[in-house]
C-alpha cells in the first residue's frame, strides 16, 4: 500500500505479471530439458562452460534465495558453490520440476500475503 492506504496500479499488477513470467520460463526450461538425455543434461558444452543441469540448479537456487528466502522469508539456505560443483547432482527428473516456481507463491511473496 502507498502512504494514502491504497494499492497502486503497480502493486496490484506486479504479482500477476511476475507469476506469469516465472511460470512461462519454468515451462520453457521443462520443454528444453525433456529433449535432453541425462548425459546431455549434465555435459558441459565446453571445458570452461556449465551444463544445462547446473544452470537449472543455479536458477533454482537463485529464485529460492531471492524470492523464497528474501521476499517470502521461507528459510531457504543457499549453497551456491554446490550449484556448479556438485559431484553427485540429482537426476534430471528430480531437479527440473523443482525449477517450476509456483505462480501462487511468487504472487504471495511479492504482495506480502505469503504464509
């Protein structure tokens, strides 16, 4: 709410916009991941690059930290180095669904109605 006690147009539309964007991006990541084998998911394209799987771990960690822990006070504790260096990462089916941030939670986090 603004200083006059009313909700601005931005405050009332931003949660829906963010939720829609995160959901669309989650669906796109799912679509791209489904086309990859487990080996392709974790294979680095170059010796200095990151695999698709590690980028998904990183994105998940980023969203869980900034939206979950910082905005929604979820208690999530991030282990950023592990996102890129986990010697035994979870399987592709275990991690890809975790990246699909629930639009309801994004909206609640951004409008202050989270539980």
